[in-house]
């Protein structure tokens, strides 16, 4: 399994849509965390996006998973940047392949 850092950039003026979709989004994330697919997630302090850390077999599998995010279905995500990441030191280091 590979660790990926995923950065969301939220669509401008999507705050109300995010508020509406947030309970489903967080339930989806909690399920992925229980399955060991999501290692960490949270919004940026400025509210413009979020960082999510996933474990996935490969990037195509991860992209298929991200399409299931209720935020994606609600149209609140303007951009996604996915980067393979190798945590070397710290709490997530044990997840690096």
C-alpha cells in the first residue's frame, strides 16, 4: 500500500453546500478511517480546502475512491492535488511502504 497526500481546494462560495454535505462527508471519512484507508484528514485554517492522508494500492484506486466523497457529489471541490508521499519520521511513518 502507498500513502498519498490529497489536497482539496474548495469551490468559491461553496460554504453552504459544504455545510449541507458535511455530515455525510464526515461519515464517509469515518468509515474509511475504520477500514484503515484514511490515516488523517482535516480542513485548512483558512477554510479554502483540506488535507487528507490515504493509504491505497495505487493512484487510480484512490481516484475512484475520491469520486465517492459526498463533497464531490455536492460539487464543492474545485480542485484536487494527489501526491504520493513517504512519511519517514513520526506517527505516520509506520504506514510508508
